[in-house]
C-alpha cells in the first residue's frame, strides 16, 4: 500500500483520496493490488515448476508496479533460467533450450548474447539432426575406409 500521495507527498491513511490535495487514489491502489496478485501467481507458478507461466505473470506484476519483491524475483528467475539453459545445452535438449531462451528473451529484452545463443542452438541442433549422407566419401582416397580394405 502506498504511504505517500504521488501528487503532493502527504502521508496517506486508508482513505481513497489524499487528505491534503484531494487526488483520487483508487486507480493507484488498484494497480498495487493487481501487482501483488500477479506476483503471487508468478511465485506459485515458479514453485510448481512452471516458469512458462511465472515469467509472463511476473512481467505483468512489474507492469503494474516495480516492487522490490518483484524485482528480486526477476533477477532470481533470470539466474535460474540461465542455469536451466546451460543444463539443457549440455544434455542436447534443443527444444527445451529454445523455450528457455524465449523466456530469457522475455525477461531481458533484446540481448545480443541471447541472439547468439539462439544461433548456436540452431547450428548445434541442425548438426545433430542432420546426419551426413550415406554415400559420403572423403576427397582423399587414402582415408576412405571402403577403399582401404
């Protein structure tokens, strides 16, 4: 709950209008309430292991009010998602890595490092998904196994 009027900086009680300047505070109080509700959804989703729901909920919370707990969760989510991304890359789980990369992009915006990660995942996934053609022969005849025997 806000403690001071955003217009005149007067101390506020529980009234829906500022006692000094009379500014209406219902919309501001509504935004604070929505920020808390979305932050709760984000935390519950993260606790349930659903970062794909937690990230948009957190971003919605931050769009209503940049609270310290929401900012803290934002940093925590970024660290956790990077850890998950490194683990997924190490295990060559390309679709999951791409999904994690999308969540990181949502949290961090246009980041050059994330773009390079995306390119790297595409190249690695393409190298794993496309085996060499069966009739592959080296240019050097001495290295072709079929010709050595």
